């Protein structure tokens, strides 16, 4: 069922075939490099028309820091779901976040590179170590745990 087993790069249209997220909460624009079952590098383009910039903060727009953790979770979920035989029947739900650090604000015009590696996987639980970079500067990171669950309606 998974036609992506041999691919290492994915565009937005291919990403939405695996991830259940949709606008305005799909935060991954591109997968640059995927090493199946090991790591992924994703891209998020930060644009001024993101809905959260209306109130965070007027006159000084800053991406909410926790969204960088969601970017890590979505990239990790793509990495994980892409390894499953039928990824459209499963989801990955965040169950814990450890060691989160936010080092620098992310603003409109930035391009965030999200690097995620699988730190540990046991049964239906997976831990992802993720880091977010803007211009090769670390802006956020943490260890995200996720549970693999059945997708509603699948």
C-alpha cells in the first residue's frame, strides 16, 4: 500500500498523503531527506500570513515557540508512519515532551529546518530527538514521545 518506501524526498502533496494534518495546522512544507526508520530533515517556511501572527504579537510577530515542537512531532510522525505497511490506518499522538529548549525567536521570512532522529522505539511508542534551525542556528529542540494509534475511520 505504501508507494513511498523507496523515496527520500517529499513535496507537500505527498506529505498530506501520510500526515492527517491540514491547514492551518499542517506545519511541514517539504521533506528534504528521509532515511527510513532512522531520521528525517523537513522544512517549514515561516510566512507573515500564518494565522497565529495576528495575535502573537501585533507589531512584533513571533512564531509561538511550542509550534517548533509540533514541527518536530509532525516530522517524526511522517518518519514513523512512512515505515508502516499501511500508514493511512495509523496516527502518532504526542504523549510526552522532555528537555524542550527555545533558544531564539522564529519570525516571518525565516525558513526552519527540522532535524529528527528516532531515539527509541518499542511496540507502539516512539521517542524522537528533534532540533529546529534557522540559518544553521539552533532555535529549538527537545525529545518528543508519541504513541501509534488507530486512525479514526480507518
